C-alpha cells in the first residue's frame, strides 16, 4: 500500500497561503506567522495580489506564479474568492486545501450554494478539503500550524479532532500545564468534504499518534464515521465527547420501541461497538485523555484503593459505585501480608486505610501487595497531607513499588496544592497518572476498564447464524412489498407474525374473526383461555383505546366480549377502521415473564435493537438497553445483562429460571431480520413471553417503508454485517473440499500460521519487505476488516479436524470509492491448483457487487508467476512511473 491519501494534508512539503498579509491581526497574517514560528521546513508561499512581500517572503499574485509544486493550500481570503481559488489550485495540481474562511452554508441558502460549488470543483480536480469555516490544522512534529490561534499545540502523541473551534482553543490552552502534547489537531468546521471518518482513517496508521480525542456535535455519515472509528480504535485509544445528550431523535413514534429510545442511547451503543469510550463532561474528557494517552491498560474492573484517610477512601468508593467499578475483594494472602507491614488498626478491607500516622514506606508495601493479588486489576493511591505525613517520600515509595506493575495500572491522587506540588511532579515524571481529586482518579480507572471492555466488543464480528434453517427472506419481502403497494406501512398482526415465523421466531397462533360466531370458532380452535384484540390496521397500541381483553374462559364470554369491545371502540373512536378481532391463546405457565424486543430506525445510525421488560407498562418502567446490529451470542448476552429484566430471567420465589438461550436466539434472529430487510422502520415484540421451556411472541407490530435504492449491500446499516453470502465451497483437483470465505477475528491463528509457512520469496513478493511473521497490530488489522471498505477472502481446508489456510486475497477501497487496491498470496506448496485464480475471481465479484469499477495492484517486476496469473485474469500491466522494479496491474470490473 502506498502513502495515505491525506499525506499531503498532514505532511506537506510546500504550502501556499491565500490571503497572507501584513495587516495587523488579520487571519491571513496570523496563519502565515504561525507557520513561520512553528518552524515549517518546506516551501512557504504567500498568495495575495495586494502585496509584493509578506513577513519577509516574496508574495505572489496567483498560485500560477509559483514555480514550485504546492502540496497544501491554506485559504484565508473572502468567501466570494474561494471558488476561483480552488479551481486555480486544481489546475496547478494541488491535492489538499484548508479553508479557514467563513460565510458559507452557516449563513443561509446562498452560502450553501457557494459551498456546494466549491465541493464539486474540488472533486473534479481530486482535491481534499478541510473546512470551510474552521480554525485549521496542526502537526507540531513537522512544524505545521495552519491555524490563526494564539496558542500553539505542544508536540506529543494525542490527536484532537473537533467540530468546535472554541473547544480546540480551550483544550490547547489546558494541555501545556498538564503536560499533554499533540500529534495532530484538526478543526473540521463545516466538514463539506473531509469529516471524522477520513481523519480517523489517517490517524489509525499514524505512528506519531498514540490516542485520539473527538469532540462531536453531530454525525453526517454514520457508515464512514463508524468505519473510521472502528479502524482507529483497533490501533489506539479513542475518547469521545458529544454534546446534545438529551435531544430525542424523533418526537413522534408509532411503536413502544420508538418512544423509548433516544438518539443518545443509540450513540452510546455505537461507541461501545466501535471500541471507544465516551466522556460526558469537558472535565471527564481530560481525565480520560490523561490516563489513556499514557498508554495504560487494564484487564478487568476490580479496583483497590489505598488511602491514609477514611474520607478520601469513601469519596473514591462512592464514585466507583456510581460508575459500576468493582471495589476488589482482598485475597487472604494479601490481608496477611498487609498485616505484617501496616499498623494494627488498618481497615482490614478495601479501601485499604493505612491510617494517617503510617510511615511513607507503608504505601509501597501496600501497593506491592495489591499488585500481586489476582483479585485486583488496578490500584489507586490516595494521599492527604496530614501534619505527620511526608508527601514526597510517600510518592517515591509508590513509584518504587510500581516498577513491577504486572500489567496493572497504578494511579495516584495527592490531594491539596502547596505541600504536595513536588510529589505530584515526581509522580508525573515517572509516568504514574496523578489526579487532583479521588473522583477524577476513579473516573480515569473507569475509562481504562470501559476501554478494555469495549475493545472486546469491537472484536466481535458476528458470523452467520449456526441455525441450519435459513429464513425465507424472499417470502418476507413479498409480504412487505404487497403491503406497501396497498399504501400500508403498518403490517397486520397476521402479517407481522408470518414474518417472525419466516425467521424462525416462535409466535402464538392468531386467528381473525369478524363475527361473534367466528370468534367463538377461533377460540375453540386455539383453546381456552384466550385473548381478544381488535383488528385495526391503523392502530399501533390497541390497549390504549380499549381494544384488548385477556383471560376469556368460556363461549358466552367470547360472544359478550366481542360485542361490547366492538361497540365501545367504534363509539369512542369512530375514526378507527375496524375489521373485526383476532383471537390468541393465553399463556398458562406460571413461570412466564413478559419481555420486549424492539427495533428502531435511528436517523443517523440506522437500525437499532432494544431489549428489556415488556407488558403494558413498558414505557413507564423504561427498562431497556440498545445495541447496534449485527449481533452474535456474546453481544446478545451483554444486551440482556444491561437491563433490570436480566434478573427476571433468574429463578426467584417459586419461579423457575427462564431458558435464556431461547431469548438470545430471538435477538440473533431479529438482528438477522434487520440486516436483510431494509424495509423495517420500527418493530415491537411485546410481550415476548419467556419461561423455562422457551419463548413465544404474543404480540408483534412492524412498521415498514420502501428502502432506498442504494447499490451497496447493507447500505442501511452503520456496521456492515458478516458477508455470509460470499461463503463458497468447491473442490480442488485432488478432491479436497476448499472453502473460500471472508476472514473473521477467530482466524488469527491460521492467518499467522499461513504467513509463517510462506517461503521467504513469497513473503517478499507479498509484503515487498522481509518479515518473519505478523505483528499483533498487523494480525488484528488483517483479521478484523471493515467489510464496508475492505474485504479479505481466505481459502481454507479442514483435515483431521484442523483448519489450514492456503491463501488469501484482499482489497481496500480507494478514497474515490470507485476503485480498490488488491493483494494476493498463496502457499508455495499449493500452487498450480487454481487457488489464486479462484480467490481473485471471488474477490473481483465481491468488489463488483460493492460498486467498485476498477481493481488495481502493485506487483514486483520479477514476480513472474503473479504477472502470468494477472494476464490470464484479463489485467492490463504497465510500468510504475515511480519505481522501475514495480508493475501496475489493473482491470475494469
């Protein structure tokens, strides 16, 4: 793979500044001065027809007057001049531009039209844009400060990407005294072109960046955002601060699920699946940045608290309980060890109160004991400057004890200011995160724990369901299309249950009746007791208008209930169209619990699955959790565990334990539904009756809409599901069954073994360098692809129960979204068996389905076998203009 497509933006060799000036405090003046003071080593060219020189540099009237190639244009001239400037840049081969100028879509329709014309011109010339209406960008390591800020960013490993310029200034002002440095700062402004997804994609592979901060006000492209976020989070910690937490995604909802889920719930679910952590306040953002940028990691949620005062320990414990951080239970060996080193009146529990008159060395002994306790995942040391205490000596004791952390983070909170300043500086110099308050320190550990947990969720790539019965997707689509053709968006009870059954979700039997006699026949058919519900296709919540009667036990009751319910509803709600009633059996199992499974179409992130307590009081109880599909068993279990309903599934009083695997099965099937059916807008399964024998959907409502004609599969999803339709089984010439399928995270072992078994020549041909095996980072990157913009197909055989990878072909979509770059490798011992050609044919078909028009790659000139295969597959071959030892191979799809 070549340089990243944003390299000219973040590592330019030459910069032209439009609007550079000598005027005091103009934006152009400040930008040019900042570039000079930051020490930019490349060519720097001011462009302004009103000046002959700017700040000691020759000034040019137009970019065409500059004799050297320009990588980056920084534009600080009036809005009306920007369209022509972008055109001039395109004609001169400029590839990146930062538009600081305001006055575009934020000013109204006229400004929006100008902004759109700029974008169209930039796309025509293949220019990538930051802004407009932004503060600019910084890369301190290369002397790039293309902003008009007063405060330069200190160099370091933290990247900041923000939709708010004001927040950028505040964070940069805060960073220096807190010893935080930045690799990159990006103010997105209107983000007419480059947005979060693009920047995250760059930062994911940027070796100068160790952690990423995002400030978000809104998401424009959920698929690109999630794709970039998941790619970056696999490589380094990402912390997000989003405002507007209490804004509802939709004020009107036709189902319980739609009424219960706010957009912020969905955003949280998206961040969990992306493997990142969220800060809820400006202060928490800094706490998370301090701890995660330090490279600290944790493998669990159990915290030990060491303190020389009871009050700070209680404060820390209270905050831990708020954040669901577990206060670790000390092991017996740890207690015995602490008894030997601590005063006799120590607390003998966690928090470990070593008492105010304990010697400074006692801190170190307590830290060592906790580090060696397998029941503890992290250690927080709290210090209050009591009259008999020595803050610096205590800090040094902690530092010495923390030398052998055994992978467990040690955090510090030296409370106060005057007496503890030197101690706090000493802790910071030894890379022990230090916090001012106990609450902030606990929050930091919570971020570490949450990051660890979310990283595990990130690695979940749900594969095809293990259930051997495939759903009748085509039959379901016919039902939905028929309803839409009739002008209906709310499906009937029978249609809704038919769809669930097509996806193998058990449902109660429903029979329609439009007379009292037919209702009686239906009741006798399903068996007493029964439930009677009005059949009114336009009504979502039938109980709200008195349209549901339960526990009807006799034939006379059926007759009487039918007449009274129909008369009552028609009298009180004459606008409702009544088609009769439906009759359903009542559950007779005393172990039954009422649950709810729902789907909502979020305007940003697409379909979301909800689970929680069910029944008529569902909106009052508001016991639900949400997750982004696709789900697998682990994700389904986590979704259940995050609700109070999870405790209902356990045995209590005289009730048996619910068969939880049956509940999980429903969640997986619903996930399958929303992946395959972009028609679904909202759905309620409420109640889902669950007991010790299984589950049964008693009531279902599905709202649909005609899906968009997006050419890309699963375009309605924020996270691309496992592409099981690409799994293919065939036979090699020797009769061996070969499976070609998309790679999954659990293939890490066979992928590593595959690379180890490649000959040195094959490794060199594939990677264009000498490697022995894949690094952990490369292995994670190769086995956890984002199926939206990349694909990796592996060829696998199974012999004597052991899986062996014989080859792999992969492509990555280029920034133009029209072409892709591919790579191919096959074991030397398995050549001439057609594996390479079959992998490439499957890869090209996948790219073609994705909407890719061209596939291309680089092949070493002396790799004759690969070049021969490319010719057979119809690829054109030409010399690389940059390297005579490389051939470019390409084919139109």
